[in-house]
């Protein structure tokens, strides 16, 4: 028996659990509150995509003449799908890697319309290994089955979302309510069967649903309805990203036919108080709540009557992934792009370096809400302690830091802490493209296991970046992406079009900037999305300042995306296909020479961006700039120093030969004997294990106690060689 059952309803991700319940369970452990967690999404997927599940799908009667040609083909090949489905799932779970050879033979999997794109993508397979190609083909196979399900079984199905349209901008609860009280769908029946098993096993007093996205909102309500009808003594609560952003003004009492409570923002204290109210109500005369909606006196009431403060990030514990079926998640590869595969291929332990955003100014972002507004970093030591604990408990060494924007200084300290402890980990995160990401910092991050970063370039126009208050320029982004690329770290850019007052010319010029970034090889991946005005962003809160007029609607349920009219009158949506089509080509390194007009079926103006704009932005070199406050890090461990004598014009010259053995090469440099001895002393005093990091000015002072002209030494050819190869880093 468990006091709390924490549930992620279908669907979020196939390859890794959404981390919210693991975060909460980790916190509850610190309070000795017993809980059980379940990701219904992966369990439903595994039941659906099994021999029994696929058989049930094909057993549903259909009129063959009324379905599409693609569905007819899939139905005709149903025996092949039933025969192969279990093997494909086992392969995608990493359990039978040898199946890759059969899959890649192109004579094992039944093929329908999704495989038609293979001819267009064959050029990418040269850069994909056998396992990755097989994962991609197996993904197409699953997507064919998904297409059949959507057409003939359940039109709301999707691998990472379910009935998403019902949760998007749903100012009224009417349509969603009608769906909830209507007949159960094929997917619902599987979901509720799995849910019932969890309820019977855990026997909880409170069930908490984490609803991060519109795509798992409907299933959360359907599950809550089942609990109310079959286990009326169990209380239900909803929290997570969707209610945090969308349900801050909920008024419709019908919502509370299904949920007793809806909590907002950080969930630790609100859930702890719910637990105390439900499981230990005798301890308090008046129930205490934190940021919680409930029904009181037959009205929807917002209760925030607890005087207790939210927990500090250092005190919420390490995420706990126990109970989740970690070995049963499936890795898929939808497109042949190495950066995109990070989202869907392989399981990642999720952690957060800092709560909120250290920048917190972008005008399109929900910076008025606590999850962005309240910035609180965690110390590097605590973070790496948590990493080590997760490695012990999950066996996984991959980490995705799910920050709004990871702080560069903290990333540096985390990287150093990883190196001090000799950990072997792989990690990636989201950043701002700011100038703090120097060549040396990027190299340090790579050494610690960082393989990729994503960040918002948004509209690649300096005027609009200022209007967004992004705090970056296109030139700066180019330099930062160059630094990451040269360090061997992949970069994904979030791209935006249709921002208020954006002109057609600026859209075209933004595409040209993106084209040049890819052509220069300093950007590996990207995604265009059209600007959406949200109620809690500066644009949504002060639309007149940005030249837009919101279309007012009465709010009874969700309020986030706000319809609006832009005074420019431009139909930005018409650019969508051309932007995405061009980006697909650029990501695969082709068709840079085509005029931008080729991507659009309507007339666009010529770009005003110089064809060498990005190239010229990268020419500036600051290798010989003296920055006294720079922190200096010495990464040399395998150093051999030999004192030698060289004869020059009848004079003997004493010098020190320093050899550094790096992982992939050997660096050999010569210094005169005294300078060499000083450098070896510094290597020893300030090794990476030493918590103290000297500034460049401190090194200069130390040097000049014995020698003259530190700058001449620091910028000498041997020192440049050590710096260029990452033996000495300046941060």
C-alpha cells in the first residue's frame, strides 16, 4: 500500500520517462512519504504495439472499399505486421541488436507509405550506422501502423500526444467535457486497464497526475473519471506544465467532477500539504494549501493559505526513477539527423541545473510565471552528487539537463566537478547563445561529456532580436555556434517567424542568415515555429506595445495561446512550408546554392544580407587579448618534463622539453629551463583537482616575481600551442 500514486498519462515520450513524477518521488523520499509512480504512456504503447494489440486492431471490422489505398495495403499485409511487431519492439528496446541486419535487408518489414520518403533520404544513410538505419526503418514501420490506427481506429492517436487538439487553447471546457463523458475509445480501454492494475497494486489515498502538455490532458481526465466512478474514496490532483501555464484562471466547476485539486507551479510543497490534509487531517484544525484550486462552498476557489515557503532546490532530493520500466522504453529515429535523435533515441536521466531562467527578459516567453521568473541555481557539487546517485540507481550515464537556459558559469563548474571525479558521462542541455561561451569553455564542456546544446536564435534579425530583448545578435550567435562546433558539440537552433511587426523582407533575410550558418558548418540542426502570443508573456500582457491586438474571449478553462491580429496584415503562415523545406535540405548539407525563391511558390523579395555576412563575422580573432580576470585552468595530467642542453653558436643552452600526452595526440614544446620549471610548478599547483583557479592577473604577478614581460611569455608560440590544444584554458 502506498499513500500516493504519481501518474504520467498517455502520451509524452517513447524513449525516456517524462521526469516530473521522478522529481516529486525524489522529494517525497526526503519526507519519508511512501509513493509509487507509473508512466501509463509507455505501458499503453507496449500493449498496443504487441502481437495481441495489433491483432485486435486488425480484428476491428472495416469496409475495405471505404478506406484509403494506404490502409488497404497495411490491412492486406496484416499477417506480416502481426508476425514482426514483437521483434521490432524488442529491437527498439535494445534487446536484440542482431535484428538490425534483417531490418536493413529491406525484405523483412512490411512497407507502406511512410517508406516512400526513403529515396529522398538515402543520401543521409551513408552517415548512419547499421543500428541507426535499422531504427529509422523500424520507426517508419511503426508510423505506418500509426497512420492505420488514426484512419480506422482512433483519429486522436499520436505516439507522443493523444487528443492534443482538445487541450490547445481550450478557453471553454465544453468540447473536452463532451469527449470525457462520451464512449471510451480503443486507446482508453487499454489505458484504463493499466490504470486499474496500478490502483489495485498501490491502493493509494491520493493520485497525482502530471500533465506537462495538451497531448496528455484528455487521458488525465479520462483516468480521473475512472477513479471517481470506481474508487470514490481516492482523491485526485493535477499539476504540471499544462495547468501551470493554461489553468491559472480556471472557473468551470465541471473540471472538479474529475479532479479534487489542481496545483500550480513547483509541486513539492503543494503535494506535501495535500498529503497532510488527506492522510493526517487530524493534525490541523484548518486545512493548509499552497497554490491549489478546489471546490469550496460550491465555487471554484484558489487556496494559498499556507505560510510555509517553497523548498530550495538543494533540498528537494535526487529524482527517483524506481517503479518505472526503464528497460522497456523504445528508441526511435524519425529523421536522419543526429541532433534530432537526442530527443527520441536512447534514455536520459533528467536533471535541472537551475530553476527558472537567469536571463528572464525574452518578450515572447512566459517570464511572469514562477517557473521562469524565480531563478535559483543548484551548486555544482550537489548536481554531480545527484548525477552519481542516478548512475547508481538507474545504470544510465546519459543526462539531459532540462533547463530553460543553463547558466554558463554553472556549466563550467559542473564540467570541472565531473573532471575532478573522473566520471564518464554524456550530457546535453538548452542554452542562450551568449558571448560567455568562448572557445575554451566549449572545449571544457566537451571534455566533461557534453555532446550537444540547443538554443533560441529565434528571428535571425538584429532589429527583431532587440525587440524580443534576446540579448544577442546574429554575429554573436555565429561566433558561439562556431566555438561549439569546433569543440565537437552539436548545435540545434530554435527558429521563429511571424513575430509582431516582422516584415516579409526580414523573414527572407532571416532565412538567408540561417542558410549561411548551415553552409559554414557551424549549425547542425534547427526547427522553425510560427510565433504564438501567450497570455503570460510581455507581448501577451502588453500587446499594444508590440503592434498586435488580442482577440478577447471569455476564459472558463484554459488560457495561454491568445489569438491576435498583427497590424502588418501579413499572412506569415504561408512561409511555413518553404522555411521547413529549405531547412530540411540545409540540415543534410545540400542545395545551399539554390536561390531562396526556389523554396516558395509565391514571389519573395531578394535578400538584402551580404552573401559573406556570417563568414566575415567569424574573422575576428581575440587569441591575443589579455583579460586579467580570466580564470585559468590547467588540464595537463600526463606531462613529462625533461631538462636538456642544446648547443647554440658554441654556447650551451639549458632548456626544458615538455611533452603532454593527450587522448588522440602528443604535444611537445620547448621552454628555456627557468620558464619551463615555473610552468611545471604551476601545472602542479593548479591541477584540475584543485578547487582554486588562478586568474590571469594572479599568474602574471607570480611570474613577475622571478621574470619579466609576462605577456611575451603568455603569447609565445609554445604557450599558444598548449592553449590551442586545450592543455591550458582561459575562462
